[in-house]
């Protein structure tokens, strides 16, 4: 190849430029510079592609050891000659890139054939094993990403399904309550009409029935609002948050049920520590408190509005259902189901005695107490006047007041002191007997023969 190059140099190539290029490529100061930059520098100096190829070939012929070292490094795999082998492989790759498109010149085609015969160094077994493991890891990571994505989508779908099921349960419970109470509170369809000749019901009865119907509708609407608020609280909060808030909510509702007339139980301070730490972290707590009768009273308080008698009697069942649901928050499967079951059981339970009956049972007791007090004021028949002997033998009063106080402290009866009822009875008897004797003396008619003549 050297002879072929020397034969072609005088006719087509500039020998001076080729020798200059060989000196430039072999200079020690430019060995650290990438080969592509060195070739670009030669192109800028005016060397053609064929002249650059000839300079590279002469440079490689001047370094026979550097060309022979790659094959030796591939056979021995010694680390001491690994760097020269990598440098030679890099040089050959760059040379092949520059020479693969130069098919016009014989020199370029010859160098390309040499590079094709030399070929790319084969990969070592360690590198092949690393590439295989890397590909396997890439596949495993891709599968894990796909599985995580599918699980996330499945969890979102399950959460949406659970919310829809809870909402449907709440609606079904409200419809069941309406059906259960609608038959009892509806107006009798067999009521007599005025055209049949029977008297129509009075206007007061109609107004009472209409009022009862509107009250029942308001109660059913409030029950639906309460169950919907419980559903939202259960869907958007964790079990720990619900359990922490349940204790404070039970305290609020129990105080309202047991002491509805106490004003301080009807107010909740928003700035309270329990409210800040346990109620505010509960998502939808405002909707829940509103569903059991709390409204804002200013900027710092929530006030309960169901303390009046008609509304309290109607809506107290919602408070009791809330207490039942909050008390069983840790063990119950669902707050909505627990409250709904308690509402149904309370509606099916027999009604308690009304307040009018309680008042009627209390009034006779007051009359009995008054009658017994009047009986004590009447003179007693077993009171006998004391004789002189009894008066002499009767115990005397204690001489000092300190002895009287000591006897009272010990629970002893002080002699010579009568109870207030006995004292009043004896005094009344004396006054009445004196008045009767005076009246009888004045009523005696004066006779003529008894008058002095």
C-alpha cells in the first residue's frame, strides 16, 4: 500500500501537504486532542480528503506497534494495554466514518476495505452479561410501573363505587322511613264528604292534620340531610379521625338530649381546644353539625336551634341516632347504617307518655299535700288536757341555750317544746271554743220574769 501511495502521490497529491499532515498527526502536543478536531484542522489548512487519508495511512505505518496492540489486547485482556487498545479502536472508528463515503479515490476505498476486514472488536462475556441483566432490569421496572398504575386506577374505582353505594343506601333508608311513616300519618281516604249528607270535619282538624303532615315532611328532610352528612364524613375521613371526633360529638349531643333547657350546653365555642384539635380535622364537620341543629351565632359560637318544645320533640330522634352512631364509631361497619337502624327502631317503638299526662299525675299529689296540711291544722281528738299531777311530773326546759343546741346537734328531743302542728292545733281549739262560748252567752234571750222589779 505504501508503494501504491508513493506511485499515486506525484500525479494527484501534494507530497508536501501529506508530509505536513503526518508531522501534525504525530506531534506529541496534539495527541490529547480528539482525532475529529485534528482532521477538521487539516481540512482548514487546505488538505483534500485524499491527502488527509494518505497522511493518516503514513502516520499509522510509522506506528506499527500501535496497530498491532489491539489484537494482542483482545487475546490477552491485560489491563496494562487496555488504554492503547481503546485508543486504536476509537481511531479506527473515526477513520471509518471519514472514509466510508469516499469511494471515488482508490486510497480511500482501500482503507475502507482494510477497516472492514479488521472489523469491530467483539464484546467480552462480562459486558454481554451486564447488558443482559440491564435489559432484564429494564423490563422488570416497566412491569412494576404498569402494575402500580393499574392498582392506583383500581383503588380509585373502588373508592368511587363505595361512595355511590353509600349514597344509594342513604337514599333507600330515607325512602323506607317515608314509606313506614306515610301510612300512619296520611289522611284517611274514607273520610265523609259533604255531598253525602254527613258533616265535614271542622277547620281546626284540617289545620292540625296539615300541620302534622308538614312537620313529618320537615323531619324526613332533616333525616335525609343528617344521613347524607354522615355519608360524607365516613367517605372522606379516616377511622382514626372519626374516632377522635366521636368522643366530643357524643358529649355535645348527650348534653342536648339530657339538658335541653341549659343555655351553656346549646353553645359550642369555635376557639375551644377540643374543637380545634378533634372537630376541625374532621372533613365536612360543618355539614354534620348543621344536620343536627347547630347554626352560626356570630363569629365565635355555634348555637343549637332545636331547644323549643315542638321542634325538640320531633327532632330528638336525630340526636339519639347521632349519639348511637358516634358511640359505635369504633366497632360499627358504617355510621350511616348504625344511625339508620336506630332511627327505624325508634320509630317502631311505642310512644311514651305525653307531658300533659305527666302534669295530670303531678297535680293530685299537690292536692293531697294541701289536704294533709289542712288536716294537721284541725284540732286533734286525742289531745287531753294535762292535770296538775302531770304538770308537776313533766320534764323541765333546759336551763341554758347551749344545752338546747347540743341536744339538737345530737338528734335528741328537747323536753317542753311541742311541734308546730300540735301548737297550732291547740291554740286554734282554744280560740274557737272561746268564740263559741261568747256567742252562746250573747244569744240567750232575756226573760221578763228574770228582770229586777
